[in-house]
C-alpha cells in the first residue's frame, strides 16, 4: 500500500526510540518498539480508490462517520450563503487522504486560521481550516478541511485554476479531524448521521444540474 510522503518526518521521529532500544537492549525489544513508526506510517496510508464520473453525483472527500447532514447553519456556511452541508468526522483510525468531491475547476483555495477544538464537536467549525471551491459545470461545490485537537495542520495540494476529476487526491489532514462538503439547496442528500463513508466511493448528494451539463 502506498504511504503519503507527508509521513516521512513523523515516521523518522517515531523510529528514534526503536533505534535507541536496538543499540541498548537488542533486536527483540527494538522490534516491539518498531510498532510505533509502523503505526504512524499506516496513518498516512493512501489506498487507490475509483470514483464515479457521473456529473450528477457528489462523492465523499474523506473516510469517516457522518456527524451532520442537512441545511448548513448560517454561522458555518461559506461566505454566509445558503447551502446543504455534510460533515464527516475522521478518527485516527480512518484514512486521512482527502479527495475531490466532484470534477471541475478549482476556483478558490482559502486558508483560515482558528482554534483547535475537538473535531467531533459542532463548535469546531471555528477551527483552523482550508476551503476548496470547485466550479462543477457551473455549479459551486465547497469542500472544507478542518483541523481537530490532534490534527494541527491541513495539507491542500490544489491550486486555483487547476482542473480535477472527481475522486482525485487533494491533500490530507493529520491525526484526527473533520471534513465538510457544501452543495446547493437544490441537491438531494444521500447520507444520514451516523453513516460510515469512504472517500471517492460513497455518494453524499445528487445534484440537479438541469441545463448546466
């Protein structure tokens, strides 16, 4: 399985105790200590995924559990607009590679500093985050990476003007966090609170594209 390059410094730091134990206590104890860097590396695992390219579908940008699905609260909505929102909580056991929810062109990538509240709490919408805006056949879709109490950094590898396919890798979040997706109110949500979702594979919403396509 592929491991994302962001793992390198964390794995090296986690391997230091194993190296020290190998020098002082022998190979057996070092093998046990090596479980830590292995576990860290697995956090950054990047499995291959295949997404539907049906333009009417919005796919999940993250693995995790749906914590909210409904009308976006006014204080949580991008640019104060009216949206439907799906919020996904990622535990430390989930794959943390994020993927694009739709195809289209990246129009904005906005980073906003903030707090580091637990990602499973509704008020974590005030946390540090990165918003990625997509123009999908003239329809705007927004994906928001939100840090948590452990995840102190989001990584977005997309740039404005970049064209992407649905399910393409967009970045990652480190050590537990949440992901929000905002779609027009004309869309129909396809998930409910408590449902487990998989990045690129689970359909979050159906779009009413009409003559946009």
